[in-house]
């Protein structure tokens, strides 16, 4: 396979380049969410030395007219570093920097205002208001790998050319060349996350062939967004090296194939303490009253996925259940036995903005942070 040999060639260069002396300088890769709210962009710059705190990182700017974020005549978008991680690809003291986007609010260009998809900025007050409850999030990111042929034909990795694989059943958590497609990508991404200090907690093969999942968390507060976006970036980089396509679409293949979600597991300190199950049921009750508001920010094209089939609850129904994968909210059977823990919101789509889903859960479930 062409893609694998390309990756191996790259690998040799990566490991050699990591040994070359940078003479004290470091490379910072600045990463931001573009105007679609779905894609990441990045560019790099040299800094004079090792960075120990995010406040040491300079602001920067980019051409927002090329990212659906600004007009040509007023094109500058300012990026402010929000969090940084060791760069596993470049190694050494080089870093990956998750940034937030701002534009000029006035024609004199003296005042900044958040750009359209800067949900980190918009949700910060909600996390701040709910922080005494120590909200934790664990997000299960599903994604689909594609044979990277060209921009117009998308066919999942491992699917026969011009035909379909056998029906779903043998693929979930599978092993073997006839059922499992892309393990090397999954594994290198897993190690890249650990090397980057991204809080990854596990991974598994999914129900649709060519589809995978990784889990980020538990992360407290707004950091879930930084870690999940960085994990998505790392996956983009790994799949790029393998010359394999990557999609976070919620229903990449129409028909009798599972969609892709971002199940979001949530708890507060009170839910994690003895008898916390009572708090969990109170939160579910509150969620039942704001079903529509949640769905509005739970991802693009999610209606194609939330059909009531393929382990989802249909859009128009809100239902919770014990160990029920057809419910909107699942409470794990072990949580029920322990009478404490967390619950799983199964509604978010794979392309959801993690800052938004996490903030919505805090806003609905934590008293005093309603927005
Ligand atoms: P599933 O059984 O639905 O496949 P996973 O094992 O894929 O669940 O993912 C569970 C996620 O929940 C993990 O990211 C884990 O870190 C997270 N998690 C575990 N405990 C908590 C908690 N108390 N609060 C929030 N998230 C949690
Ligand atoms: Mn230029
Ligand atoms: Mn899972
Ligand atoms: Mn899954
Ligand atoms: Mn799940």
C-alpha cells in the first residue's frame, strides 16, 4: 500500500530531524479553529527559548480572508494562545499551541472582539460560574478513515473498491485483516496524545468498518475543549502522514451503517460522592426540559444520525435509561449499583464543538451557571 511506505519514509526523516540541534530556539505550532467551526488550521513560528507558561507566548495573527473568518479589506484575525502541549512530532522543547481567535471591533483597530467560532471565549463565563462544582467531562470521539483517492470520491478505509463490505457485526473492537482497518493510525495517534500530555483515556474499533473511537478525559472544566481539539489536531497530522482521509461527519455513509458521535460523560463533585445518584437523576430531569436547546449546539447534520436506529435515540424523543444504548442519556449499570458516578449524554455528533457541549451541560445541570 502506497500510503504506508510514504509514512515509513517520513518516519525516518522525523526521527533524524529530532536529533538536529535547534541552538536554543524552539518551534511553536499555533493552532486555531477556522470560520466553519469544524476545521483546524495551523502555522508555525520560531521562539527564542523554552516556554514554561502560556502567558509567555506572544499573540499572533493570520489572514482571516482565507479561513472564512474575515473580509479581504479587513483580513487580520488575532490569535491568543490558550493552552500549550509538547509537540510529539518535532520533539525537544517544541510545542503545539491551542489558540482563540479575535477580530478588531472598531475601524481604528484598537479593540478586540471574539471571532465567530471562538466558543472558548463565549463559554468561559459558564465554566467560571460552575467551577465550585468541579465539573468533569469524558468525551468519546468517533471518526471515520477514508481511502485518500481524491477530493470527490470518499470511500471508507478497507472497503472494497466499487462494492460494500459485509454487514455490520464483526467490526466493533475487531482483530484481523478482514475486519480491522487502520490500527496503525489509531495506535500512533494514541501514543502521540500521551507524548503531547493530552488526557487520552482509551480507544476502540467501531461498529462501522473503518470507523474508530478515542476517549478524552476526565478533564475538569474548559480544559476538555483544549484537550479534545488538540487530540483532533494530532489525528489530522497522523492521518496526513499515512495519506489517509479523516472525517468527523456524523453520518459519513448513508444507509445501514452506524453514524459517528461524541458521547459526553459528565459528573459534578456531588455526583461523584456517596449517594450522588440522586444528583444524577436531578440533572437528567433538568436535561429533559432543555432537549431542543441542547440539540441546537450538538453538531451539524446530527439529524441524519439521531434516527432511533444504530444505537441512537430519535431527535424528537428524550429518554434516559440504565445501560440503554437507545436512550438520549445512559446511566451505566455500575453507576446505578455504586449509587454515584456520572452519566453519558449520547446525543452530541462527532463534529460538535467540545467547548459548547461541555458548557451546555454545566449551564443546564449546575445551579447558578444558567445562561
Ligand atoms: P462507553 O462505555 O460509553 O463506551 P467509554 O469507556 O468509551 O464509555 O468512555 C467513558 C469516558 O468517561 C472516558 O473518557 C472516561 O475518562 C470518562 N469518565 C470516567 N469517569 C468519569 C466521571 N466521573 N465524570 C466524567 N467522565 C468520566
Ligand atoms: Mn504571507
Ligand atoms: Mn465508548
Ligand atoms: Mn462508540
Ligand atoms: Mn459511549
